[in-house]
C-alpha cells in the first residue's frame, strides 16, 4: 500500500505538467509544486521537526498551507491543523495536548499564536516570514513515512467540552481519498474550489482527491460568496464539495444569476443535513450530472453515500465503499442491539473499515463513550427504511421530547424550508413546564413570510405534536466556522430576534 507521499510522487510522474494548485497569481504544476514541497520539507527539518512530531498550523486555505500539508506527509510529521479563528486559550490547549514541536501561523492568527506559544512553551513561526517560494531545494524530498504512520490529527469541534484529537494514519487517509474519488465519480483533471478549511476533514479530502487524479485545487482562503462565484467562472470549476450553508449563500447571492456556472458537473455536500427546499433549488440551478450526499465524520471519513440526493430528499443512502453501518438501541451500547427497519436509534460504524481511526488522542474517556465491540458509536440518531437507505434524524442530544413524544428537528426543518420566503431554519426544543420541551422554529427570512404562513404549511403536513409551538424570526442562525448549525446557542438564547 502506498503512503500519501509516494502517492503524490506517482501523480507527479503521471501528470507533471498538469495544473496542481491555484492561489491568486500563484499557479503551480505538479512538478513545480514538488520543488516547493521539497524546499519546505528541508526548512522543517532545519527547525528540528521530523518523523512522529506534531506540527500545529493555524492557517487559512492557501498554497502555503497546502504545501505544508504535503511536506509533512513526506517527512512523516503529524500535521495538526487548527481553526485560524482559535483563541489563545484554545490554541494553547492543542499545543500542550498534542505535544507539538512547532506552531506555524499567519498574520490573522498572530496574537493568539504568540500568546499560546508563550503559555505552552512551544516555538511559533510566522508563515509569511518563511518565504516558501524562495526556499532553495534540490530534487524530490525523501519519503520518510509508511502507510501505518500517522498522517494527520484533526481536532473535533468540542461543543461539549475540550476538543478531542483524532489521529489518522496514511493508509486510512489514502483509502478515504480514493473512495472520495470513486463515490463522486471524479475524472482525471477535475478542478475543485478549495474552500472547505484544511483543518476540516472535507477540506483535506478535497486536497488529497485532486492529487490522485491530476486535478486542480483552487484556493479560497476564507469563504467569500462573490469571490467564490468569480473563481467558479474564471477557473471553470468542475466539482463543488461544500456544506449546505455555503451552497445556500452562493445560490442566494445577487451575483449568482449573472455567473457562468456551466462548467460545474458534480455537486457534493456533507457536514449537515440539507433541507428539501435547498436540494430542489440547487438541482434546478446547476442540473448536475451527480449530486452526492456524503455522511461521515473526522473519525471515520465515510459512513454512507447517496449519489442522487434530490431523488430521495433526506436520505443519506447506504454504506460507503469502505464501511458497514447499523442502527442500534441508543441506550444499549451494544453493536448487536440492531433495531428493525423504520425504528429510530443510534447510528454506528465498523471500526475495521479502511477509513477508520483507532481511538482518540490521550482521551480514554472519549474512547469509552464512543468505541464499543469494534464499532464507533456516532452520537447521531437515524433509521433505515424499507429500501435499506439511512435517514439521519439528528444528534442524540438534539432530539426533542415533547409530552413524551420524540421529534426530529431535521424533519421539521425540511418541511419549513419549502415555504416561500424562508431563508434558513433551525428547530430546537426549548424548556416548557407543561410539555418538558416545546418545538421551536428559528427562521431567517428571505421574503415576507409570517408565522401564520409557517403554521398553515405545517398543519396537516406534520403530526400535531411535531408542529412548532413557537416561531422566532432571527437576524442570523448561529453556525460554526465550517457552517454547522449550533443549536445549543439557540437554546441558550444567543440570537437576535427581529419582528
């Protein structure tokens, strides 16, 4: 089995003159990029960073960040990329927890990185001062890693406490990238918009997948709707892989109607459920050859895939090429407690799959909660229908219990999303003395929709106990930096209500 670095060398040999990466005026072929990767690998070695060391990066999506990714794969360094918005306290925790050898930051993260470096005792370096383009290099870098070595350690979002490190080996990363290519039917020379962060599993997968097929990774340092549309047209992007929030922003941008999107053949999404309304709008606007719903996680890249998402809205499809899944009794923590068709329970995935991690970094508590009998307990709720397709109904902790009845927020959101005038919607359970929780819908308007309109639409379409008892119009629904809905902030009252 190839390690990632040897796989990259194979791509250079196969397609040396193919365009590999674009970042503003920087445009590098595979052979040109290898020279830069070799130079950066030499620089890292000069700083004492070598096989098995953790290199923490706090960077936006840039050609320098992508080059650091590949230099680390050649050196056998464990790349540990962190959200560039992290506070000094959050970053200091990661530096200490990972045992980092070095932290590389950019200007936007300078203050937090320097404070975290001081607090943790870990040296920090400014990426802008490295001068990657000017570093001397000779020949291809030596490969110092094998398929069983750890390639990367992503940190989970930590919404219920300190984030957990997720170490992933070269073999698992490569298997996930190959499956991503196959399941999205990528061809040689695809061009993708590199906007999903390189500290997130979706961003990493896009980068690795392009390298396997001689494709082009077009960097978008941070999401900007107008710039995204400009790049789609100018670079003739062929495939998009985004979270639903970013698709929503692109589709509803004033510039969208005047942008030539004809080059885009393939759409894929992950990171959150997509509402039925948004699915329909995207299908109509792009008319893609393939529209993939990808359901997975940092721990196990792929759980399930549905390659024609609009044909069965809400369905996450069936197990990916490298995986098996089950829906089990959420209270049992037993992989054999499989529920009948149609019953809702916790979704679990086989840890022996090629894309799987093996356990959290220094977190036996995390392992004890999530790993049971060779299976990974995702914390997601779902059901399998008569066709064998999975429907993800929400997080275990998100399930609303009102008057003793379980209500899936995702189901209610999908119904409300189809109403004209509704932009985005989030449904949560708010505390109620009589019912325990009441179903509450938070709505961003894109028109003149009223609470009466929403109530009328839900009446008859949803069982009475599932209908929102309260509707709140808000300025903005809170999300994480990668576009995940933060329901806990709505429950905590952290929103701005509008009339």
